[in-house]
C-alpha cells in the first residue's frame, strides 16, 4: 500500500516522500484511516513500528483541512500530545516539524527543565499542536498560561510508560480540564489492566488495534547473551567493544550511580563514553543525544527512562548491562535497534542475580535467548538453565 491511499493531502505526501518513506507500516495502515474518520482509538504499538507517524500524519491532515479561516486565540491549542519524558516530547515535536514542513501549522514541545518564560511567551500566540510532559503541562494550566477550550484532539503517547512513572494523578487532573467534545487517541506498547483503566476515563467508545505482539522478536534483531560474574561485567563489556570493534552502542543500566561508574571504568580502558540519566541537566542531555545521533559519540550509557524517545536510524547495537526488572522494558530497549526493517543486535550481560529477570524476559519472548561464551570470562557463579528448558524427569 502507498501513503497516497490513506487519504493524506499532497503537502504531507511530499514531506513523507522527501524523508524517504515509501510505504506505510502496519500500525500506520490501520491507525491513519481511523483517526481521519474522527473516531477514538486505542492502539498497541511497540517502539520501532512507526507509531509516531501513525498519529502525527492524520493529526496534521485534520488540522490543516480546518486551518483556513481558523484564527487561534492567545494561550489556546488545537491538539495536545502528552508524553512521559522530555526526550520523547522533543522527538515527537521534531517529527511534527518534519511531516508538516509544507504546512503552515504551528507546534512546540513543552517540558520541565526548559525555559518556562520562553514557553509562556510562545503560548501567548496560540499553538496548533502542543507536545508536553504531564508535570509542566499541569503547572502551566495552573498558572493560566494556556487554556483548553479550543482543544480538538488529545493524544496519550506511551501510556504504559506514563503510568509506570506515576503520572496517573496528573493525567486525570489534565483530563478534567479538557472539553468533553474531543477526539481521543491512546498509544501504548502494552495494553495492561492499568492502561485499560486509564482508557475508561480518557478514551471512551474507542476502536482498538494492535500490531504483531511478537514484533519484538523478529529476525531483524539478533538477540544473544553472555553469562558473567557481576564484578567482571565492565571488563567483559570493554573486551567486546575493543575486540569486536563496535562502532556504536546504546548501553542500558539501571541506576544513575551505576551509569557514572561504568563510564569511568570504560574510560580507564581507553573507551570514550558518556552517561545520560535524569540527574543531568536538560541542556547536557540534549547535547549528548545530538552527539550520539550524529555518530560523534559512539558509546552512550543510559538509564531506561533517560533513553525514552531516543530514535536513531540504523543503531547497530543495544546492550543490557543490567537486565531490566520488567520484561516489557526489555522489549522497549531492544526496539531501539532493528528499526523499520533494519538489522540490529541486542546483547545482554547476565549474572546469577539476573536469573529471575531472565526467566521473565524469555517467557515474555516465548523463546530462549542464545547463550554465547567469551574466552577468558568463565563464570564462578553459574546462571541456571532457564525454566523454559525444564524437562520433567519422566520425559528425560
């Protein structure tokens, strides 16, 4: 199917073509016609499926069609996209600018850590599409820096992540302020019971769609792990980077302290790396992300939350230095590579302490992750065989 079959106008099709997109992804084929029809939507779509374009393209189309003769009043917005993190807000806003480059619609990203006064000034002019994090959005509403009486569309992006981060209270307070007559769109990597509870209050009478539940385990992402003693992890990672001549990798770690420590350990072995986490300033985080995207920075150590919204074409490797406690978080992480059909590698360093997390992840995937051995890194604390390999004695 071609984008031209989805009901998008020439200026948007031109932008899509200039960006090199030739055909819509599965989620785009399903979501765009529903959104253009004005219906409410709940969509399950994981990272790397083209999720952002699936709501940004029809949103631009709808707002542009009704744009002529429409005069935005001060402090008003027509569409609101709520995201869990500032990085994702920046990423979505950038996509809006790219897809809408031949339109006269306005947009902006608003988040904590940004200059509040300049954000207020920008809102004075009115904005067609506002991308915002919950905390800063609610703060601006309390200050009467923006009003929602002209809002036409609400988008909740990565709803599961917002709930995980404890934003349910803020989101409910925001929803209470919105006009009852509006189109509601909810996108989430997983549709959990908590997400459905949120959907009851925010997205009633909605259509529901889902892309392949197993998209996380497609052949384009080569997944493998190495069992290693905890105190040997940094040495093993350094060995892999140097001996296998890795060009670029996004390395996930659980804590801010651990990220800083790992960067120091890598640098002692001659490997330049930087850490990105919530403890670093917004300006520093944006600079690191820009350097990583451009290839100037080859090794980026990140906590899970800090890396949300990080979208890099053809990222070759994702490394789980620490396995996440939630199996869905593993899916999010490895989805940073192997995007849009490109190939990628997801490598996990697994110690005995990670065994329960490993079992949960492999159960979520529905298969065992291949184990590889690296000479010189034999373990003292053996990681047990996964429960997926368990065979009762009667069948042995």
